[in-house]
């Protein structure tokens, strides 16, 4: 069975990362892709379901999982809530041939690169700060104060773009989606991937070429 690839996807709020991921998964007719579901100690928001949006757990359970080494990465964020990525769940899905996407920020990405050097990372950039602010305002969900805070955080997030393997500028959505799909196709054509997935064929070809 093929081994799935692990990807990190990061972007400032409003860059369109969630929409790109949703569109990518919608085109996955063979169910070979998924977004990792994080654990969190915060309370569910209206419409959120356990095991769909997050795994909602108590703080004591989360800290127990930390002691067991069950997280690929985790963090305690503002407000005192934990968020973490389950290592056993990632390994299980990759072994089943499923490409797994981690929707995390640059800090989580740094943790994961240290533990999984083979992970590939993708950063989504907006076409401009003005357009990013326009998108945030267009949501109609946040106050001017919250939007200003999001913009400040976005500029900090963007400053880490050069830590990633790939960068996509989401100016035209369809082009950005095509670029994301192109990255996934290219990763399955790398020497390392082909040597792993087609080892028997390559060995056979090499053996026959040596015999000639």
C-alpha cells in the first residue's frame, strides 16, 4: 500500500486557506486526502461537532496525552486552552496511503519540522495587505478592533513565509487551487517518493539493465 504524504498549510487569517483546503478535498473523489483533526480543551462553538471539527477533551486528559508523547505538536494559547495534533492518528492515516494536511501556524510548523524532516510545507499569501483587510471586513464577523488585531497578527505570520517549501499567492482562487494541486502531484514524482513506492519495479529495471 502507498504511503501518504504529510503537509503543513499555513496562512494569515483571510488569505483563503480554509476555502482552498475545502475545494481541494471536494475534488478528492478517491478519499485519499484529509485534514488532521486537532485536540483542544476549549468548549465547542455553536455548530461544532466532536470528532469532526475538533476532538474536545478536558485539560486533565490533554495533559495526560502530553505525558504519553501523543502529540506531534501542541501549544497553550491565549485564554489558557490547549491545541494539539495527535501523532498516532497521523501515522495511521499516512500508513493507509492518505495525504494528511496540518492546518497550523508557523510556530506549530517549526515544531513539526524538527520531528518530521520529510514534511512538506505550503504558505498561502494574500495578494496585498489591503486585499487581506478587505476580505476580513467582508466577512462581517468582527469588530474594527478585532480586525486590527488580526491584521497585526497576519503581518507577523507573513514574516515567516520563507520558512516554507512552497508559497502560493491567492489572488485568483482557481489559479491558487491549481497551484496547490500541482504541488501534490509534483511531490508524488520526487525521487524519494518513487524509490519508496516503486522499489520493486526500479530494482527489476536495474537488474535487467545490469544483465545486458
